[in-house]
C-alpha cells in the first residue's frame, strides 16, 4: 500500500504541489520510516540467530554466516549513506546545522522527521546537490545521485551473485534496482537521477530516498532469509537412532588389539531409501551430478530402512561392491550418495605340518605357500634366513643357502596400519640326493644285460627316483671297462654318450662276460658334480 501511494504521489509532482500533497508525502515517508525500522529489528533478530547457529556449528553454518555478514555490512553502509544524504538535504534547505538534523534514537541513526521540515516544497538544494544544472548530464561526485546509483548497482550485483542459484530472487533484484531511462509524465525520456531528484520538492525527494532504504532492507531480508533456509534445506530429518559398531577387523591374533568405531546412526524408519549396486562390468560415475551407475545394476531388498546385501562367495580373493543410495527427504529434493565397500573371500584350507620333515633342498626352487589366518595375502610380508624368498604366481619360491637350517618369518599389517612379527618356522636345509645311473635301461639293482641291449646302448643317463622334484642331472663322464683275451680294456667317455672306442670294446664282449661302467659323474641343477659309483653287468 505504501509503495502504491508513493507512485501516485510521484505522478502528482507534474501538477501544482499543494500543501495537502506535501502533507501526504510526510505521511508516506513516515510509513516508509516505520517499515524500515521494522525490517531493521527483524534483521537484527535474524543475524543474532544466524550468528548463534554459526558459533554452535561452524562446519554447517560458518560459510553461509560469512556471506550473510557481507550482505549485512553492505546494506547497513548503504542505508547509513542515504540517511546522510537526507540529513544534508534538510540541513541545506532549512538552514539547520547537520548535527541538529541527524540524531540517534535507541542507538540507531535517525533523520529529523519530515513533519518538522519547514521548506518541504523547495527543490533548489536537492537539484543542486543531487543532479546539477543539466538534467541530461547529471553531475558526479560525493553525495550525488550518480554516486548513489553506483552504490545501489553494487548492492544489486552482490545480491544477484549471492543468489546465483535462485533466478526468482535475481529477477526481483533487477526489477527493484532498475536504473534504465524512462519517460516522465510529459512523455520525455529521462535518466534515473533526473527522474528522481531534478526539480523535485524536498518532501518528495526525502520520501524517494526512504523508499530506496526500504527496498534495500526488503532485499536484505529476503536474501539472508534464503541463505539460512538454504542451509536448513540440506539438513535431513530422522526419527530413529541406532548404535552402530564398525570394527576395523573382526579377526584379532593373540597380542593384537581389537579396534572398532562406535557411533550413532540416524534414519527415518517411515521413509526408506533405495539402494542399488553395480553389476558385473558396471561402475558408479561420480563425475555426474547426481552420481549414477553406468551399466547393469540391481536394487537391494530392504529390511525396514536398511538394505540387505547378500552375495555368494563363488571364488576366493578381494571383492569390491559399489553402488548408490537414493533418498528423498520429506519436502526436499532427491539426494543420491555413492558408496563402496570391500571384503575378502578366503578358500577353506587345511594346514598339516609334518615338523620332522620340514626340509628345503639346496640348489632347487622350493615352492612354498605362506598364509596367516585372518589376514589378506596383501597384508603379509614373509622373509627368511640362509637363502632367498621371492613371490611366485602360486605362492613363494625358496632358494636356501649353504647353511644347514633356514627360518621363515612373517610380518603382518593389522587393520589399523600397525605391524606385528609372528614367530618364525625353522627348516632343515639338505642337498638334493644323488640320482640313479642307468646303462642300456638297467640300473644298480640289475645283475645282467642282454647282448642285443648292449649293442643298442647309446650311453649312460641319470634319473631321480622317488623324489618330489622333477630335476635333471647331466652325465659328465664315465669309464667303460671289460676283459678281452685276458687283457683289461678301459675306455673313457665324456658326456652321456658312448665314445667310438667304448663302442668298439663293447662290440667284442662275449656271452657270460662282465662289463663295468665306472667312475660315473653327473652335474646337478645346483652346478655341483656328483660321483654316482659303478654299474656292473653280466652279458647274457
């Protein structure tokens, strides 16, 4: 109603200004001053509440409170500046000292009531101070209409920036602080400064300035109120609390420490969320707003307000579950939160350790499986003495050194990041046993060899018998000997094959005669040369 009266009275300025019209401006201005004071009291209460919330909960309200303080500071400075303009105009027009015009009431700066101004219809001083002699080119400088316009534009732009996510409030600020040229009552285009302050009676000019102050307080109230509401809109309302214990690990070894986070979980048992998990090959795209699952997904069944996740443990290893939770608070917007959890599936295993047979063989790769119950393979760090230990696709490979014993130890990493060393396990270190030599398909356990087998023989080989490692020994040398015509003939062979001289000797052997394969030497995978003894056979 006050704004409507202001518009009507402004239009009447084109007519002769009577005492009754000037008195009407006094009434309108008084109403605007009361409105301004009411807004000031309301804003003081809002700021006090806002400050208390920010002090109590800095994380939630702190950022918004800082923005609100900027609005408060700019609005207060602008209102105070306009009060100074009104005081200067009344002082110049009525010839009253400024300190008599300006005063304080209840600790707030005030301006002499327009009712007590004598020269309400004077337009000389307001024109001179606010616009100058050329309405088409208003003057600039302190306490001018152009300076005021610039300050109001800055306030408007600050409001629009703070309300960047609120197009309605931005449009309202543009409409309230519109400084475009417009037509006066005669139909002539005029700029904002001249329209409001050129040859305008003092009573009308003061009323116009009061209207601007009311606009500032109105916009301040609207903006700060929405700032606080914006924080509150992000607060979820829940009606149920439940104690939640989240252990870092549910498996603790002797000497370790059980650790868990215990906290209150809040939820609305009358407004259940929807929980979806990503399927095979799918993932949660957190770069989108809101996050969404790309690929196949499935919705989990609910037990009240809690989703129930069940997955068959079809294979061993680390498993990862990702998904999103959709929740729409009453009266609020849909909220989507991504989540991720991991668990490890361990294959059931039986460990039987024959303590009297803990042996590592020197010179070969000894495969070893190392595990600690309750710990993932990624949290186990084994080491050993007297040898080397390296990772293999199926476990570990041990290569013992020259000593007679070796100790395998393990360090584990707990869920809290702490490390713990477990007692080591001692192993004996032995050489690989000698292989068994064979000639013509016969070994040391055979006493005879057939004539045709001797003729077909290519040489000597070494075989590992009844040994768990598949090892290869290479024959280095041996000697073939026999007695021909009462003379002992010996022929040395290098490598596994018979030499030509040895073949010639063996070709002369008769039935019931004995042959000897002596000084057999073989080289193992560790590089050592072993003596494998002698083979002797009767030719039949």
